[in-house]
C-alpha cells in the first residue's frame, strides 16, 4: 500500500530517528518538567499535554521492530536511546520534586504506584494501535494517542518523585508500571511486525533464538503475575468498600454515623454513631446481615454515644476509644459548620449576582 511504509523503508526511518540528539533531549526535558508539574498540581490536562510532546515511544517501537527482524544494530541503537531518555527523565523529574515546595503525594502520583492487569491490557491494545499507526506515511494522531493511553511519562516522573523523597514504594511501583508499558508495547510490535511483513524481504533475517524466546516469555510471566495479584486485590477491596457503603447506608438509616473507619490490618469496621441505643441482640442481628452485603468476614465494632453516659446498658469505652470518639465528634461538627458556611456563601453570591 502506497500510504504505508514498507518494512525496509520503516527500518531506515527508525535508523534516522533513533539518535541521541540535543534537540530531542531538550524536548524530553521540557515534557518531563511539564508532566512533573502536572502530577504535583494534580492536573490531568497538563499531564496529557506533556505526553503529546514526549519522544519516549520511538525507541520502544524501534526495539520491538528490531527484535522482530533480529536486527542487532537497530536493537542496540534503540536500547541506547531508551536508556538515555529514561536516565534523563529520572534526573529531571527528581530535580523538580527535590526543589518543589509541594512535597505531598497527589492522587495522580499515587495512581502510578500500583500497576494492575488492566495496565497490561492497555499497553497491549496501545501497542497494536501503534504498530498500525506508525507505519502510515501521512501524519496521524494514533502514535501520540498511544503515548497518552499507555501513559509512559507519568510513571517515570513518579519514580523521580520517589527518588527525590527517598520513597522506595513510589520508586519501584512507578518503574514497574513503566516497565509493563515498555515491554508489552514492544511485544505487540514484535508480533505485529511479523504479521505485517509476511511477504517482505526482511523475513530473511534470522528468527529469535531459543534463549531470547525463553527470556521474553519469562519476562512476560514475571510482569503479569504481580499485576494480576494487584488487580485481584484491588477488585476485592473495591467490592468490600461498596459492600460497607451499602451496609452502613441501609442498616444505620435511623442513626447519625459520625465516624466510619475501616482498619485493613484487623479487617475491622469501626462505626461511631448517635441515636437510639443498640442492644447486643440488635448488633448481632446487624452482624448477621453483613453476609448479604458480601462483607461477612469484616469485624463490626460500633461505638455509641450512649456508651459514654450509660454504662448499665452497654460496655463502657476505654480511654483511648473515648478520646478518639470526641475527636470524631469535633470533626463532625467542623464538617457540618463548614458545609453550612459554604451554603451561605453560595446563597450570598447568588444574591449579589441578582443585584
């Protein structure tokens, strides 16, 4: 097809693109700097903008193509560019987060520390789209779209945050996500390239030897297993959260729930409530109802206001629990006052708009 590069033309194009040029390095540094600010400020739009100008996709695609035709020169050139870009990215992001006055971990940063099997599926789907889109001669938005969907830059920036703050969990978790994206984009490029170049003269290149095949398969297994475990854990956690939400919402409608805390280490749900006192029989009935919400394994503990003043009908709270209870009361009052003030401000603004 005239609209697509032939396998040989595409290889020559990759040879031309895969060089450590000063201009590309400056662009990468700017992209990493922008992405780091976006992560720091919790701005999704800024992160997407940074990914649009990132040149990280090219060496990954080149590595996959090089392995598909077993072109050792292209493989080495791609690895050299990729390792250089990763090192530059880590240094720039670590420098930014080291000097940034905002040291807290935003939700955008935290989201890049726990990869799951869904990240693997995204990388595979993105890699397939990238194989097709990168072969087109005319300009298209497929490859930049793949860079955004697979989110290559945010994990590197998150790893830089972990490096700057000495947070090993952030560093390793983010690098693991980046490795997942790189490896599965590369693998889909290998498979896609072999399919697309069935009649190409480059098929004369020798196949991957048995050692490299075993190595790639081992790498796939090592990457998929932790991601699968993380996905299963995440699914269970989400189901438990939803079950707890429904349980508290339906079974405690006649009470005011001041505090709701789930302690994962003890698998315990601690509720602090205000309202009519619940007897031990009623609490036992509530515990039996947990099974219908899928949270039968969660230990339910209910702290009641009347427990502080009426020890004859219920167990008296210990000093630590009493302190925690009053803290929750204060937080609840502050929250309600804040909500009330916010409503007053909205009403006031609306009145001013009418005037």
